[in-house]
């Protein structure tokens, strides 16, 4: 099966007064994101085109993006430092993770090497596989040995990205 063509899109996050996040992508897209009050592992989003959806941190740094219009879900693998490689070949890089000029420099330096070194996310998961990842992440979060590992925390306190907040769901 041919690999999708890979491309990089940077973004920056701004924390708004109502605790939502305004995300601006380098390709001109914009999203408004908010944490699901029932589960800190789900972020609901809407964009400037009227599309909606959700990003769910399943566990083991895998994020599932569901589209409100019924398009097939895609999966991403968080790689730390605000980088997420998606199953459609897009690498998203959070410019606000490092802040200002340093973020731009680090992003440019690592961009070429990143595609070759990032673990590719799954192109699909069964409902059973997704549920097992959720179960492992919950066990890990509650102190059990669920195998979820470091970095499986949810969006946290929705900071503005100026600290080391790489768990931002892509």
C-alpha cells in the first residue's frame, strides 16, 4: 500500500478567556477547541468553515480525530515537543511549544529529520483495539500498570503552550 505524501503544517495556540483554545494553522485554517467536561481525554473542535469534530487521546500517544460530517477518522501519533504525525501524512508542529524565534528555529532544524524518525500512526484500529487502549490509559492514570506510559495525560490545564505542553492532541 503506498504511503501518503508527507507535509508539515505548523500551528500556534492562544488560550482564550472562556478557557477555549484558538488554534491557527500555517495553511490558513483556524480551530476553536474545548475540553469535554466529562472526559479530559477528548477535545471538541470547530473550524472557520463550520466543520466540527473531536480529538480523543486513546493512549500510548495515539490520537483519534473524528469528523462531524462522517468522513473516516484519522489517527495521529504524538511525538513530543508539540509534534503529531497523522495517518494522512501530515505532520503538525506546535510553534508555541518552544515559543517565538526558538520554536521556529527548532522546527526548521528538526523538520527534515523528523519524518524519517517518527513512528507512523495506525491507519485504522478496530473498536476493540481502541477500547483496549482506553482501558490501558485509564489503568495507567489511576496508578495501575496499564502500559499506557508517559505522555498519556489529557490536555491538562489548557495552558497557552508557552511551557512544555506537548500533549495538545495534534
